[in-house]
């Protein structure tokens, strides 16, 4: 089985202008995809995501400006 993982971050609009990180994956070479998964929910900017996979686990890290 081959996993394909994509991730991105977007800036909010209106009052919520924080950057949030999302991820989706495919377990069948991209034929079908998971729903979008929002990884960040804090009221702070998140960015610089990095992803790695080990077996059937996906690990994502990022930085944010929480105090």
C-alpha cells in the first residue's frame, strides 16, 4: 500500500486572520482522498509544516506563535 499525503496552510478571512494547517491523504495512490483535516485550532498563526510517515502512521509538526 502506498500513502500519498498533502498538507497546506491558509490564512483566515474577516476577524479570523490566523493561518491554519490542513492535511488530507490517500491510501490508494491518489484514487480517492480523505476529507480535509484541520490540524490547528488555536487562535494563533501556524506555519512551516513538515510531514513524515512511518508504516501506516503520519506525523506532522509545525510552528506557531502561541505564548
